């Protein structure tokens, strides 16, 4: 049975990969991001293949997963752009973000990449708490979701902010950043 599901996943991948990438690209608007979305879906399917039913509906499940992951990608990107914009505005590091200005888009993308790399460098528990907070979860919602105390949530966000400051802020901007605190959802 296990080999049958793996074989079905391989067949769907071989047959529909390009089409699924095209579908994801229509949603996310970026070819490389679309490939990442599709690859992530197939990786999760492969890792969790024993939980999947061996039916023709697996293709429907893959399509729905591609759609959901694409929308999650857009949601995450929107949150990160908002965060970059808030950081830039608070620190007066760059001119305000203007999606019609190519230089502004380039600066925002570079800043977002730096922030994403800095977040990836956080310790695992810090990263989980911080990303949930960025996604708009309140402290109470995070405590319920992760099964930790509110003081742990506050401490993990504090640790994350301190580590991000060290990773992102250049010495000449240190004073500006000390007064910056992102919008927290209490």
C-alpha cells in the first residue's frame, strides 16, 4: 500500500509538475516562488505519504494544497512587506515604500531578504513565536497554539527582537532602532 501511494505521488509529480507550477505562478506572480510552493507541497506529501488515501482524489488534494500554499505565500509576503515598511518608516532608513518606484521595490526586496534571513537565524522556539506574532496572533492565541505561558511568549519575542536588532541594524542606525518597537498584538 505504501509503495502505491509513493508511486501515485511520483506519477502526479512527473505528469503535472509544470502545470502545477504554472497554476501557482498565476497566484503568486513569481516563477521561482511558484516552484518553491509546488516543491514544498510534494515534499510534504512524500514525508506524510502514509497518511494519504490511495485514490484518484489525490490529484484534487494536490491542486488544493498548491492553492492554499500559494495563498499562504502571498499572506506571508504581505506581512513581511508591511514589517519592512514599518521598519523603514520608523528608522528612516530609506524613502517610503512605493510599489511604482523600481528602486523602492528593489530596496524593499533586499531589506525583506535580510529580515527573512535574520528570522531564519533565530532559535527555533523564538522563530515560531515571532512568526506567529508577525502573522497577527495575540499573545493569548500564541500561548494556546504552542502550549506555553504568556511570559514565555513575551520572553521569546524579546529575545527575537534583540537578536534581530543585532543582525539587522548597522552601528550608525543603532540609536534610531533602540526606540523602535513593532506593533505588538496584546
